C-alpha cells in the first residue's frame, strides 16, 4: 500500500499510519482523501485552539478556514494531491 500523505509525497519518511495518532482511521490509510481528512481534523483543532485563546467562534472559524485554504494552495502549488 502506497502512502498518500503529503509528507510521504515530498519524500519524507512518514507513513499514513503515522497519522492515526491524530484521528485518521485504519480504513483511511493509503486512500485518496487522506490529506483532506487531515486538513479537516487540523481545522477543527485550530478552531478549538483559537476559541480557547478567547477568540469568538466566528472569528476562530474564519482564521481556521484561512489556514486550511493556505495549506491547500501550498500543496497544489507543489504538485501534491489531496
């Protein structure tokens, strides 16, 4: 099974199973969409983190949305697949 995560795509020694500690399920390993799922998990963590720092929920979502968008743009610019 080929690793589909962005770090593996850039040649780093990082497997899809390494993402399980962050909430990726075994069923998602080696499948298309694993990076999108990881982006969604990080987005939720960012929202929660911003709120815990005192930010309003709407502002926290806006900031997390912006970060997710920037990550997707950077991945596409570097030829990485979701």
